[in-house]
C-alpha cells in the first residue's frame, strides 16, 4: 500500500461530496423555475430535481470486501460520482390562474424540489466532507510524525 493511497482515497471522497453539494445548490437555485427545458411536445417543463449516484473507483464492493477479508495489504481506491440522475417524482402543482405558465384549469406545475430534502442532503454532504477533511488531516499528521522520527533528534 502506498504512503499516499489514504490521501488519494480521501481526496476522491472530497471531490465527490463537493459535486454533491453543487448539485444540491443547483436544485435550490431552481426550486421555482417553471421553464427549464422543452419536452418532446414542444412545451416547457419545470426544472426536475437532480441527484448524484456514487460508486467505488476501480473494483466493486464485493471484490474489495473479499480482498479485505483475505487480509490483503491493499486499501480501497476511493469513490466517484458515477452519474447525475433526474428525480422522476411528479411535479408539484399550485392553483395560480394569474401565472403565465398555468394550464387552462389555472394550475401551475412547479419543480419537484423539496427545500427540506435539499437541506438535509446538503447537511449530509457537508458532514461527510468535514469527516473526510479530518481523515486527511490525521493522515498528514501521521506522515509528519514519521518524518520527525526519521530526523533522530
């Protein structure tokens, strides 16, 4: 196992969580956007909530678990965002007959973004990011202590 493998693994987690926070920020910024994209009928659709999906770098979980149980010296290879997917939940509707995007019955379709869900997701991503920063600092401090031992004072 490389001396820097722990830092590489943690760096991949930091990058993934930062992208997750960016996606949540985009969702919050577009929570009221009623004209985000044209559908196949040529009509405007509201913004659709986006979510990140994570997967391990390199091998899958099963092979990493098998390697860990065999007491292999190699560590994990980190994580990455495999894709950003759209939430297929239905759009919210509100009765707003005065809005220019309201349908003939006076109902307006709004994005399927729930600010409460987004804030929970943002808090989770922030805590994960902070935990990985702590791991990075601990790894760095261990390396510095190793260098101090090598100085032989």
